[in-house]
């Protein structure tokens, strides 16, 4: 299996700093080509969110450089990936908390992290940045760790109400805000001719799933140039519709 990748980020129409951080790369390993992607949304209402998001991206990038090569000498195990990624999250949570205490400030970040191998994907999520799979339709792979999502699951509000709820940005989990953080991990089969999308919440608030699918489905994502172009088009639609947050996305197409 081979991959095409594209990514883009935008400060948006209201903020003075882009607090999103991201990285995506195709890797050559003893188990074949892989893709590693990480996207973090520094907390918009907290100071120095860009420091928190960049720190988590650097930590996972260091794992790719220093730990993944040796893991790839043997078949990858879900439990090992889970343990190492959870350790990174806990270490980053402690480091960001310590930094904030040292400088008398508050900051935090979401994280969505994905490793795509020849047969399996490994996915971690903290907060409300998301991962989607686009094949014959669009499917959300992660679950938002938000107050509104919990209310929807409990049946207190409907799906339609959740989309408009003013509390939709209230997080139950993020990295760097509290002593305890609980990431969600997901595992699944990688499919050919499929697109995997990682995005910050600013990328999806003002556009629909149908619009995302129309621009980034396997039928639309024919090459890296068109993928990049279509991500930019969706970003501009968000801005035209007055999205106030930073806007970021990573796209990976298998073929």
C-alpha cells in the first residue's frame, strides 16, 4: 500500500496567534511504508496554547525517530503502542503543568495521533480534535471528549442540538490543564483507496460532513496537489462562514 499526504493550517479570521501544531510524514520501515500524523489544537482561551501544542507534536515526532524503528523489527502490538503513547501523553501533561506553574500561566492542548501501517491503524485522541475515515461515506473514528458529546450520549440533547449548543467547546479532557488525563485509543483495519482526515475543531464547525466528503473523498483526492487544494478550499469556506478558531487539517490517502 502507498500513500499520498497533504496538510494545511490557518490562523483564521479572529485570532492573533495560530495555536494549532501538526506534523505528517511517510516513513520507510522494515514492515513497509507507513504514515505518522499528529495534530494538536492549543487551547484557544488559555495563554501560550501554541507552546503546549508544539510540545506534544515534538514529543510524538521524537517517538517516531527514536522508538518506532526498533518496534518495527517485530510485529507491532496494540498493547505496546497503547502503553508508549499513553506514557507520552502523561509525560507531556506533567511537563505542561510544570511549565505553567513555573511561569504562572495556564495552557493546554488537544491531540489526535495516527499511525497508518500496511494493514492496521493506531489512533489516539484527547479532547475534540477528530479523525475521520472517508471511503464510500464519511465516518468519524474518534469520540469527542466534550461536555456536549457526553450530554448527547446520555440522551439529554439531540444530535441537532449538539451542533448548536453553546457549550460545544467545553472539554472534559485536554493535555496540560489537570493532573489526570485519560486518552482514548482506537485500532482498526487500514483500507485501500480510502482517505483518513485529522482535523482541529475549527476545521469542522462551519462546514458539513457532506461538504468534507465532497472535497476529500477518494474520488476527489486524486493526487497530492488536488488534496492540498481541496483542504484549502474547505478552510476558506470556514473563514467565509465566520469561523473564529484556528483551522487545521491533515489528509492521508491510501492507494
